[in-house]
């Protein structure tokens, strides 16, 4: 009798956590995914977030709470680069081990009772069964579903419906799409300029283009006004949108590649110039392409201490390598990324004002572009 009660108590203790785990992820199942690619890095992993017509989007967060709060970042991979996709339910190993422990213990106790005809033997064999069952259950739980793609759109289309069943944003409409949230915290740069901040999908950005004229260590960035001198600057250079420095405002200053890429740093401490992949992650989170462009141009609601409802994208000009300025303000938006293209050009993030179209351009390193800083 005591043996039976002990077995029942242990099963209830094991079943309790399993039920709680199931309830906590109901309607918000997360599937860990592994993508084998035909390029470096050859493998990418994350949570399967969304399946699109010709691409797969992975998220970096494994916590359900992050999706409710919008605190996550995503990466997009084209079908033409994917060899295969492997998928496994999050916590499936733990769940398998737990079920295996319960089954193994019960089977062990029954076997021990039949062999030894006493409670001690039943418990001893049951403990061995518990460990053995945990190993078997964890092994079964670690099995991944493998879906071949072979960089073929037709093959992807065959499996698209199945993939969408596992993708969080396709299958569970309760997950909100990413949007900008203006924060209460402000940031001050080396020159004392103050910037508001806002967050989107795990990224925190300055709510304005950089205005600083000194590196982080206090040393000045050369302020080059003459057109003829701009392209000849061998070191870092900055300027206002026009030669009159009083024109510098929330649209910020322009910087050449050497100033933006200087090891002394131009962003405030704890912040950096975003890489091309970080710009791309922002675009993917906002829906990609022109959909993202429209969100970047929409006003962001103000908070206490911030009367401005400016959008992320602030219209402004840029400066060509010959020192001439672009013809008119507001026709497009451009920012440097920290990713080089080659010895003469660097990658820049470009957004057209008319249609919100997004491009990543190779820009002459002697050009002057705005800088938008991203928190480390």
C-alpha cells in the first residue's frame, strides 16, 4: 500500500510541472530552427518567426514574454541560399526527459515489485528505470523535423504550408508586429547634445541624427566647410548640412567614412554605428521593403519630456565626394553603416522619400552622410 502511494505521489509531482509548462506556452509555441546555408556562416539558428513567399525569418529570442513586449530582433534568409531547415519544439528535450522519467520509474517499480516482491526492490529498480527513461525520453525529444529546400523555390513552395504551421508570426496572430516605442530615457553625447530614444524589436536607437563635433575622447573632428577641401580630407571630417554651422539641428551633421569609422568613436558611450546587418534587422522587423519605409517615416507618439513626434527618418541632404551638397532636402534619407564594401566604398542605408523603398548602397567613403547610433 505504501509503495502504491509513493508511486502515485511521484507521478503527480512529475505531472504538475509538465502541465504548467504546457499551459504557459499554449497558443505561443516556439520552435527552434536550424538553417543550413550555401554560404558562410553555413548554419544559422533561432526561433522560426515567419515564412514569406521566398524567404524565412528567424528570431533571436527564445522567451515567449519577449514577443508580447516586442523585445526581439530578426534575420531574413532567402530561399535561394537555404539547403534545408531543421525544426524542434522548444523544451522538447526537457519534456521528453520528464515523460521518460515518469514512464521509466513506473515500469521499474512494477518490474522490481514482481522480481523482489518487496518495496525496497521496487524502489531500487524504479530509480534505475527513472534514469534510463530520462535518457530515452531526452533522446526522442531531441529529434528534429528535417525539411529539404535545396535552394529551390518550387521545393520551398511544396513545404511552405508545413513551415507556416511552425512559424510563430504566421500561426499565432496574437503576436504583435514590431512598432516603435518612444522611451523616457535621454542620452547625452560628448558635446552635451541631448537625444531622445526609442525602441523597436529589441533595438534601441537615438531619436535623431548625430550632431557631435568631437570624438568620444574629446578630440575634435575636423570641420571642413570648403567644397574643394572636403574630398581631400585624409582623416575624419564633419560638416553641417550647409556651410553655416548654425543650420545644424535635429537633422544632425554629416560625416565622412573616416570620422564614422574612427576607433575613438563618435557615438555616445554604450552606443555604436549600426552594421549593415543591424539595419537589415530593423527593416525585417518592420515588415521589409516599402512597408518598413512607411513605418520609418511615420510620426512616433511623444512621451513626457518629449514634445516631438518626429519619425525615425528625418529628411536631410548629403554631401558628395567633391564637396557639393545634394540638391534638395527631403527627397531621400541616407545613413552610414559600419560595414565596408571595399577599399573605396562603404555600405549605406538608403530610403526613398516618395515610395519608402529601401536600398543598401555602396557609397564613396569621401561622401558625407548622417549617422544614427544604436545602443550596444
